[in-house]
C-alpha cells in the first residue's frame, strides 16, 4: 500500500487563492491541500510591504508546522513583497505567483508589449516587471492597479454590468498602449475572466497567474507518484484554515472551486505570532 505524501500548503490573504487551489485540483487531483485564507486581515493589496511580509511569514510558519511538503504562495501581493523572506524562512520548497506568470507572458507576447493588472501593492512593487525583464529585457510592461476588482468578485458581481464598466476604465490605458498579452496578476481576477475577455478583445491573450502557478507546481512535482486520495474519484482532501470564519468565505469559495467546502477551521491570530 503506497504511503500518502504530505499535503501541499496554499495560502492567500482570503478566498482568492482558491483559484490556485482549483487549478491544482484539476491538474493534480490526488494531492491533499491545506489552504489558509487570512480572512481577518484581508486585503493585503493596500498594506505596506512590512505588514504583508509579517503576515505571510506567520502563515508560512503555521502551515510548515502542519507538516506540508511544499508551500504555494497563492497571493500575488505576498509573492511580490515577501517571497524572498519566505524562502529564507521555511524548510520546504516555496513557489510564488510572479515568476510563472512572468515566464508565460515573456513566452506569449509577439509584440513585446505586456499588460499587468494587480493590486496596488503588487503593481507598486514592480515585481512582475523585474521578472519579465530578467527573462527578456526588450519587453515593455505596462501596469495598472485595479483595487475595485477584489470587492466586485467577493460581492459575486463578476457578471454584473458594473464589473464591465469598471474593467473598461481600468483596461483602457493598457489597451491604448497596444498590449497583446495581459497578466491577471491577482488571484481573484480569473473569476473576472469573461468580462476581461470581452473588454480586452480577441487580440489580447489573457494569462491567469493562478493557472501559470499550478502548472509550475506540476512541473516542480513531476515524477512524484501519488496514490489515490480518500475523496470521491480518488481525489485528495482540501482543508481550509481561516482567521475569521464569520465572513462569506464559504459562499465565494464554493463558487470558485465548484465543489462544497468541508468545515472551515478557525485559527486565532494569537497562534500566528512569530517566535
Ligand atoms: N489575493 C490577493 C492577490 O493575489 C489580492 C487580495 C488582497 O488585496 O488581499 O494579490
């Protein structure tokens, strides 16, 4: 009887990282996932680098203590601001969102004009731009912070005309620059894929950072053979830790995942304090 491997740890500031968990479950259904949503302290996207780094380190340490074998930082903001600190801190391999998305963009663009949308903190960090330029210095990256997208997704308004109007306003400057590739550099944004597709038009290729990260995880784990999970169809388990269980995490999360979530495990913030 093959022994099950330790789970993959996946964390986000809230529910958005479930777009990454959903991609991991599609690509690697037998993996067990421990998901952490920092629902008490979301959003990270308008917080300082110091605060985001502290929160991210606390969560990484918590997940490491639960016995994960790999950590996926399923939050673009944390990846942009805290990835180096996390890699130095934890003893398991760490995968962030930026490099996989940047690599896909560098490989996809034909005109060398790439658009990036994300939170204010992700855009201000310049992390995507640095990562794309490291791969190909001749590419131009045009960035736009889209702070209204996260609340629109959490409100369940991804299909509402309001979302389309907001998307038109945010994407206009990027489309005017003639980008042919658009990185969805926030884990909430794949939920807005249809409206972004409509607004950006057929000549712009949309890249979901969540999909790119799941693919990178698959590559990193290639060759590892897992026995079937205990769930229906041999699927692995998905346990969710949250810092505030009183939010509408379950409702939004189940919509993103397309499957029911088991019990949410509350984690008091005091348990997250760094030693
Ligand atoms: N999920 C976060 C990200 O990918 C955005 C939400 C937030 O601001 O915390 O950047």
